[in-house]
C-alpha cells in the first residue's frame, strides 16, 4: 500500500478559502478545539489501520549545511526561499490508493479555526518516494 504525507503549512500554497489569522492569535478555546480535531483525525486513522505517524512543528526553523572538514556546520534562520512554506505538521498515512489519501486530506481540511468555523485549508498530499528498509 502506498504511504503519503498530509502536510499542513503555516503559510504558502494556493489562495486560502478565507483569511484566517495565525494560530498564535486565536482564542485559547479555538486552539484547543483545533488540536482536539487533529487528535480525532489521528484516532480515526489508528482505528482504520491507516495511521503511521503524526507530528506538529513550531514555525521556527534553522537552515544547516556542512561547514567543511575543519569547520562547524553553517546555520542561518534566513533568508528563506520564496517557496519555503513552513511545514506546520503532518500525518503519515498508509492507504490503499491516492484517492483515499485525497479523501482524508479533504477531511483534515475541514478542521476548525477561529470561532469553530471550518478552515477549509489547503492540505499538501505527497506520496512517500523512499523509506529506509527495515531489518
């Protein structure tokens, strides 16, 4: 069965359904409802046997590259490439088809935002190209 990542982004992607402030500007009860929905999605995926992993990430990021044999790694927090939509988090799913991955992404897209209104946010669906073989 193919595996997919359902990626949530902090910014970027196609035009949003409606303008929504960043989550750090939401009322605490709206953030709680949003996170509860994400937990709900993970539990549904576990029950259906499609869950592999899920994570949420902070918006802070550091770019790192090799500094050379006698140097420390080089790090920077920017500038960011234009196409750098910060990844907010993901679900890794193991499903029967691409169509099922899209169906699940559409459900995730309906998660609640400020005031409980569905976000209808864009979810980036990416098939896993390679996985490290297990022993």
